[in-house]
C-alpha cells in the first residue's frame, strides 16, 4: 500500500521548504472568471519564489476554496464575490 501523504511530501518539500509568504491577495476577477470559470475569487498566498498558492474545492479545480488559519484574530481567508476587490 502506498503512503500518499509521504509521496506528496517528497514532491512538495523541494518547492515549498524555506519559502516565505510575501503577499496575501485575492485572484483578480478577470482571471477568476475567464481562466478558471469560477464565480468566487480565491485567496492567494504569494511566495518569495514567485509561486502562487490558492485553494480549490477539489483536485480538479471545480471551484475556489478557503484558507483556514489557526489564529483567533483571523480564522479564515474566504473566497470573495467577483465584484469585490
């Protein structure tokens, strides 16, 4: 039996280890609507390497997701409607 978490960790660590978050923003309305075909704009974490991380509902990218935080001051970065910046 394959340990899927371990397999993904081996692939992710070289890309993510030691990186810093340099910005937190929401994907632009045009990119959200015209490229992803979603009706909500997902939050995006930008890393110092230029890599962007954004949540999706599932691996197929069928819709945006929220980023949950373990901080009492801010518990979530939710997707927002297309008409809000």
